[in-house]
């Protein structure tokens, strides 16, 4: 990787100062997190426990929702026992927003509305310190790869800030919701001339950039950019490969949701760590903790946002915590085998329920062995009923009848030979209401 530039140090200092003026001590939080990473396991465990206890005490004392109903019944004298707290659902977060705000209000609290993956709007309040911690957590993940705040980047996010704000952050911003060929071509040129240290964005947008890089600059030396951080959408193995091949970049996957912000990062050893100094993670089945290593629903408690403390929030994804620590030596727990929203179950012809992520990920992986990697720009598998499938394809160079047949055969091999599978070429794959892309969905009535 190229040496750090003086301009990158300048942008680091500039951005840090501006955040400080907004009462967000970002640089201090990052230094603190770096120090905590050097603690031994026992000291790190005590730190986690102390932060959790403080969060639970604050939540019980200052947040109206946690003083009534199910919480009031469950928490008699057991406030500091996380397992006594009822699980908080997305529906409660939506319907009881005001009662989840700490009283008295914390000065400088900011509010944002997200569409969420289902298109149902969700409001989130964050106090300035909570925001600083959240951003610091994100930068700490980048530090694992030697990337610092202020380093040059290319972003592919749904919303871009104004030109001034992007300049302060030393960022070349491409709007992920409007990825025209011209914009992507310009971004590929920027990778070659601007030498950013990393690109980051929605998974599907980074894949799209990688695909264009492969088409437009096939002979340029790789890496075009050393690192590619993805978020917002699931990262499937075939997409990781597309990014690696197109950009020559090391892919850094992350985990998080709108409600908590970035909750974890992939480490250089390839494990997805949940930032335990910010977020307590539990895996539950039917409301009870599973055995170590077992799959279940992911439940998060954020220990940094005091304006709207989310305690035992069920994010709607499934996964498991690995029982053994990562070889990299970091103390943060490792989350594995993440599956998207719990509702994403598909049916085989025989009526068996399977999770779409794993099954269709394999279908695509297999198909991409037989057809050129550029042939499928985007794809959406839709299950209409138990036996009927439509596969929408936004075709790229090399897409032909053979490629379509590979997709049909793949679905039949996985879901049953009697499935009727129609492949349709479309100019553009539709987005979810949230603006994100998915590559499969159950469109059953
Ligand atoms: Zn690790």
C-alpha cells in the first residue's frame, strides 16, 4: 500500500476538529478504542460488564418504556441482569418511539428516519457522544487494516453529502442509487488516478463498480484499490469473488443495521467480530439463549447511545457465535453464518423450508463457474409459489441461452426437478422499498 499522504493527515485533523465543534469527540473515542484493544481478556470482560451495567441502569431510570408493561413486570430488582429484560422488537420501536427516548432529553440529540428493509419507516435518535462512538467504531474497524480517518476513499452510498462535506472527508462520492455507466466509468478512472486507499459502499454498488472496472480497465495493474468495505446488504461469496476479481481489492465485510449502526467488522483473519465495547450480542431461540455455537436470532444491546438505549433489540437476522476466540487475538466475539431477515424462507418442491441465502447463493456460485462472470449484472430469483420461479436477469456481456439454462438447472437442482423456472431479461432489476437490492425474494401471495 502506498505511504500515507500529508493531505490525508490534514483531512484527519480537519474532520476531527469539525466533529469536536459539533460536540462529537471522534478522535478521542478512536484513541480510546485503540487502547481497549490492548487490554487482556479479563480486563476487557470487566470493561464490557461495566459499560453494560451503566447502560441498563440508565435505560431503566430514564426511559419510560422500560418502566412499564412487560419491563416493569420482568425487572423487579433485576435491572442489571440483561437476561431478565424482555426482547425489544422492531414493531415496538416503531410504535413506541417517543417512549424510548431518554428523559430529560440529551442536548444535541439528532434524529433520523430510515426506511428499513421492509419499507416501514423507523426513527432513531442519537446523542452526540453516541454518534461519536458509532463513527469511532467504524474507523476502528478500518484501523485493523491500517486505514485511518482522513484517508482517501471512494464511497458508493445511497445519499451523498454536499461537495464541501465530501471534500472535508477526503472522499470521492458516487451516489449508489444512481449508478449510471458514466458515473461508474468516472469512478474507475478515479481509482487509477486518485489512488484512494479504500472504496466503501452498499454491497451491490461495489460489485457494480468492480464489474465496470473489469470491463473498462481489464489490463490495469491490480489492485486498483487495496480495500473494499461493504455494508447495508448481505455479502454473498459470489459477490466477494466479483469484487476481488474486478478491483483486486481485499474485501472487508461488516455487520450492522440502521438501528445500531455498524456493529462489527471482518478482521484480517477473516472472522466477523462484533464490537463488544459498543454492543452486546446474544443469540436467542424462542426467547432463550442457545448453546454456544448454535444458530438463532441475533439480539443486540447498544451500550453507547444514551438518547435512545436499545436493550435486547431483535434485529431480524439469524446467526451463531463461534465458541472459540479468533486466531487474530481480538477479544470481540465472532459472529458467523449470518442469514438475512428471518422471513426469507423459501420452499422446495417437496415442501421443505430452506433459507434463500445459502441455497440460492450456491445456485449462483455454480452457475458462475459455467458462464462468464460479466454475464449477469444483477439477478433476482423470485419464488411465486412452491413450484413456480421467475429469475429476472439484468444481462451483461456474455449472457446467452446457455447462461439462462445454467440458472434454470441450478434452481431445479436445489429446489426440485419439477419446478417451473422462467428466466426474463430486464433492463433494470427493481429495488426493495428501502432502496437496497436483494437477489431473491418470496413473491408468494
Ligand atoms: Zn479475528
